[in-house]
């Protein structure tokens, strides 16, 4: 029997200590699990916001580049010819586009005309494709003509189609859009009173408009501010 004076000094038993430790451990696990879930959700939200901002920035950049497109010449020597031939510098292929524009990523619309190369390349990891861009000051008609590898007959008749060299990528190549399932360029032409889209531009003049479809991201449509009758 415990004397009455000792009842207030009684300690806890080992079983009570173990139960308290187990309860504290379970509570800690629940707290840390909830904290980890919250941090993971916050990180996914941040990544989503960053991707959305990048997507909007890419769309705006493409619109400005295409809206600032200008007519510049390329002079080249066709195979077997003794002199140079001059044509409007524009390449319109399903996944590659070259043109000269007044807009620049580095200098916005305050710099000199820029030669821009847009092309679709495979991603190194994870599959899919990405849309990348090269830009540099327009080097003049003869230097621009060095990007032309030859000419091929036009299946629609008229002037021959320019055949361009492949786009080279390097440390200065800028990634406009990443983690895409697909990306394709379309060019609008007017046929009589109607207009239609094509994936290959065979004419020496500019298209009426350019559409860039990025999947799974929204399409980008930019109208070129030129009058077809100027060419």
C-alpha cells in the first residue's frame, strides 16, 4: 500500500510512455505527410504557372516576329549558271521557316533587320519535339543566298522553288516551346475568291498568313501585315 503522502509523486509507467511515443510518432507522420503533399502540390502549381507564362510568351514572340516580316532579297548562283539570281528571301516548309523581320528577341523592334530561323527538332529526353529559333542581323543578299542549296521545279508551275540548307542549332539557339507532341507550320494562299492552307509555300511572294499549330498547346495564328499585290 502506497502511503498517502507519496501518491502525488507517482511517475508514469513504461507502458504509458510507449503509448505516448507511438501516438506522437503517428501524429508526426501525419503532419509531415500533409506537409509533403502540400509542397508537392505547390511545386506542381508553380510549374504550371511557369509553363503557362512561357507559352503565352512564345505566342506573343511568334506574333511579333511574323508581324514584322519584311521583304529582303537573297542572291545565289544556281547550279550550272554563270551569274547570280535574286529572289525574295522566304522559306516555308512544314517544320522550318526562314524570313527577315524587324522584330528581335534581343532588341525588340529597335534594331536592324534580323534573319530568323524557326525549326522543329526532337527533344533529347522524354520524347516529343521542341520549337527552336535562331536569329542574327540580316547579312545582305549574297550572304543570305549561301543558305540556299539549289532550286527544284515548281509542281504548280511558275518560278522554281528554292531549296534551303538545314537549320543548324547551337549554344545560341533559343527554345520557344518545349515538351510538344507535334508542331507544324501552315501557310495561307488565296485561290480565286477563296483561301486555303498548305504546308509548303512554293511561291516567291509572302503568304497571306502563317499558322503554327503546337500540340498539346493552343494554336498560334499571326497575320503578316503586307499586301500581296506588293510583290
